[in-house]
C-alpha cells in the first residue's frame, strides 16, 4: 500500500455494533514528553528515542511539513480492546496529547491536506487539533483485508477508496459515490499519485484462479475520468502487491514466497524500469529488484524513497531506484514522517499492530528528505 509501501497502514473492520460517535474511553497513560527538543547524535543513522505509544495502528500518520503526527492509543495490543483514544505526538519533544475516544478498528489517513479518521461502518471524520469533526457516512463498503495507508489527494472534492471488486470515487462532503470502476479479481491495494492525477490499483489474480500464471495485475487510471492508462502483469508472485506511488511512477512490492521483490513502474504505460545495477539475490541492503526475506516496506514522504526490510533500510532515488545510502542496523521500523531534517520511525511492519517506540533518525548526507 501504499500508502506504505509507501508507507503507513490501517486495517478497517466493519463492526455494526460500534457507532461513529465518540466513545467514553478514559485517559490512558499520561505522557508528558521531554521539555526540550529530541535530536539524535550528529552522525549518519543515529537514533534518538522520542516517545512510546501503544497503538492499534502499524504506524502513526503525519502531514507533510507538520511537526505533529497522530495515532490511536490502546490499553493493550494483545488483545486489542474495542476502544482507543486519538493522540497527537509532538515530533520535536515527544509530548503526547490525548483527544477523544474512537473505535480501535478505525484507521487514520491523510485526505487532501488534513488527517482524517475512518471508523467502522465507513464514517469519515476530519481531525482538527485534538477534536474529531462531524461524521460523514460514506457510501462505501470496506472489507477487512484492505488497508489504507497512502495519502489520498482530493479529486474534485472526492477520494478513491477500494472495495472487494471495485474502486469507488466518493465525495468527502456528501459521502456519495461519483464513479465506480469494477474488476473481476479482488483489489489488494489502491493508491493515488502524489499530485492526485493518477490512480493505481493492484488486483489479486490468485483470488480468481489459484494456478494463475499472472499472480498480480496493476492498472493505472486517470483519477478524474477513470480512463485506463496503463496495465502491468506480475508473474510468480504470492499474496497481494503493495503500491507506493511517486512522481512519474509507482513502486510495487510483492512476495515470492518467504522472500519478496520490489519493482518500479513508469507512469507512461506502467512499463517496468530497468534495474540500475545487476540484481543481487538476497542482498545485504534493500535495493530495487533484489530479494529480501519477508519482503519490503516502502515509504515516500517527498525527497527520496525509503525501502525497508528485515535486513535494514535504504534511501533510493524514487524515479530510478538508484541506491543512495543504506544500513543493516535499522530493522523492522516503519518510516512515517520527516521534520527539520530528521526521519521518524515507529513499530514493526510485520507484526500487524502496535506502533511501540517512536524514534528520530538522522539520515546520512547522501539521502534527500523534504520537510
């Protein structure tokens, strides 16, 4: 997904017994944060602990160029209780402020230039400071296997959302469906380009035929007209693909068993761009096209693309896949925000839930970030 791939994910569940309104959850842990800014040591890949948030999300959600990120704090992650609390995290100091209660199966996403919560049953509520706006009922049928993580640029006041066998363009003011694109196979991921002009959809062909030669299909559409612009087939994959759009294309990560691969597709017809170097099977550092145990986690926050795997993290050129810098010391963390030259990481992307420790990372000079 994008998102993270690209990067942050939130699993939505339809639970009719939970309302869209605020819950009566009491305050959780009282965070006071640090009194001064938290800055890692002045060396590449240095880490500094910011705070700890026990969350039902895999990673917090932040706005580009904003000093805050949001998450859903829960009393435990095993099991996850039905209620959570919206929290706002000051990236500079680690201060955590608590907002209203919300169902723990909700998701947090970036819609346009705002953070929004999508609660069970398909209700959209924009976040304003530490408050949740009025619930807007979306004419949308989420399903439990879909994940929302990539930022959602507005398309004429609407956003694209995935359904089981379709993509729907839904107004964020009325909740009404404006366009529908149907598919034969199940939708495994959906993401929009950063400028909101293109829509990318990954389809799980194995859901139709377990012996299918083509395991995943990726389609590219004009986000405004829903006109098909490009098509790409992936062979020999297992499980769904995750999409991370960048300017000029989209990154597609998919599993090939216990390992995984990531490829870069151009927005001009979804042709696969050539590897910038010979592919190293199971390379030490995550790089374009190489095999990685347990697959990839991709995140694009402007500047470089971040590739993460069980073995470490790398910053790569988003348009070419050229490896710029990498480390084997950063394991299993989801990069979710950049602020004042630092990168912020949280959680373990393969654990399914629990953001855990939030760390500030000082990227090396070879990486380019936009904050």
